[in-house]
């Protein structure tokens, strides 16, 4: 799929002329989405009358999201006559983990790519985070690594600090948790500061599915493979079975465009599958079976890639397999949900509170109080600080480094 809108339209029209009306509707929606300013400069908790009046200017974008948000990506894809387009658009993201996402996901993301306002950051997520980390340290912040928080310290219904796994305590005027939402609320705070609404989130709202994630280091350059934000997808001669589910296509990202990922002449490859968390949680109780199943999946992935890229199997120098349990061990993410809540027509406009009932001096930020990925999680941190400034009657000030 081309990120250039005009080339994309031409490509789709040549491929599926029977879907001309829907193709033109889609490419028009992509063009329309590039005109919207989706920046949110303050949290909804601080909105006043003037802020709601200003939202009138955003009426076109609100109408756009209303139209494209009430139908899922899968249901939208069913409108196409061409069987390939219908199948592809229903699983446009790797492994189809966003299939139930509102259909605006398609035009909005393609619009960002067309504008060069979205894409892949050279160096990956770590590179993006490193800029934020450096800015924080330059401003006098301190960073403590390998320090797991076990409890939020509370006195008289006020958060006063944290206790680490090694027993040490750190006191503060304000505590902000950007950690896993479920662990924060139900473990670090012992479930004492919740209500039916908050409990309902964790009982009823859909989560991002867990992943089986295979990383390979290959002694090959892949000069013949074009650069792509999402990688390429191809059908398999024989399906791969992961946690009882058959996958008949393989999505592979080849990082031949990022020189920071591997030494000269070598390339990192990534493949992943959506998967069932309970299956892996049960298997994890039997370490030998758990390890063997990961190796089996890696073997099958390498074999299928070897069909697509002959001689690849002999060029694999590194392989690493993670499961939802790996996410739990390294990040504490509840049920391995690597980006928290699933975006659906039901949750896309949902508002989560950044505070907890009955607890003062405590805030939450990150992927469990917003929907989306890294950009929205970062935005939630900004919004949390704005709320603290408002409470302390201080002006919220930003500066460009």
C-alpha cells in the first residue's frame, strides 16, 4: 500500500475497478483527515465554557470521526466487492490485531503517513524515548532503574511516597503512576480507592490482545525489499498454528532501512501473531513445554520465511521469542496487554479519570488512562502535570530545548 494518496488510489483502481465508488470514498477520507488538527492542548478535566465553544471549529473533524467511528474496520471492509481488498482491509495491521478498531483508523493513519506526520523513527521506540529522557535529566530530574515499585504509601488518604521491592521507601509531595493500571489500583493500592465505574473498566472493557513476537538477526541485506512502515504480508503454503489458532498469512517487518538495528550487511526481522493470554499463562507453569513451544514457533516462522526468501534459514544468526508472559515479566502489563485498552467503536471516545476516588496527591498517566499508543501516553503525562499546576495555582509553562 502506497502512503502517497494519489498513487494509492491509482493502485487500488487498477486492482479492483469494480470498487471504484468505495475507493474514491476512502481516498477522499484520507485527504480530508489531513486537514484536521487533532492536537489536544489540555485535559478534558480543565475544560471551561470557552474550550467547548472553540470545539465548534472542530465540527468537521467531529463529524468525520462520528461517521467513520460507528463502524468497525471489519464491517467497513465487507462493503468492498473485490475479495482480496475485502480481506486485506479487514486486517490492515499486522496479524489483524486492530480488526475491531473503528474504521477511521485506515484513512487517518494513511493521512499521517502521506503528510510525513507519522511513520517509523530511525532507532525505534528507544530512540524516541531517549530524547524525552535526556530532556528530563537536563531539567534536573533523576532516574532510578531496576527499581520495582511494590506499594504506594498512603497516610490519611493522601499518597506520600512509594516502597520498592527491596524495602526502601521514597517520599514525595505527589505520586504519579505511569505503571500498569491494574497493578497500580489493585496491588500497589490494595484496591482501596476504587468505585463501581473503575472496577467496571477492568471487568468489562476489551484489552489489546497479547502477542507472540519473533525477532531474527539475519546475515543478509534485503536490498530488493522496499522500505515499509508496517512490513509486507504474504500467504503461506501451510498455516502456522499458534496457541490453537491457524495463521494462513505471515506479516514480516524487515528493518533494512534502519542502520541502527544491525551491523553492516545484516538485518533484523520481526514477525508477530496475536494470541490467547490464558493459553500462555497455563503453559508458563511448565517451563520445558513453554520453551519448546516457543522454539517450535520460531522454527516454523524461519521455514516459512525461507520459502519466501530462499537460503534465509542458513543466514539466521540470532532468534528471540517473546510471549504475553514476557510482557508481564518485563513490564507488568496486565494480561500482557502491550498497549492497554483496545480501541473499538465502544471505547474510542472513552474518558478515564487520572485520579482515584478518595485519594489525594495521586495521579495516573500512561496507556491505562488514554486510548492509543506512545504519543497519547506521552500526552497524558502533559495533561497530568497541567492538572497539578491548576491545583497548585501555578501557570503551566513549556519551553523548547
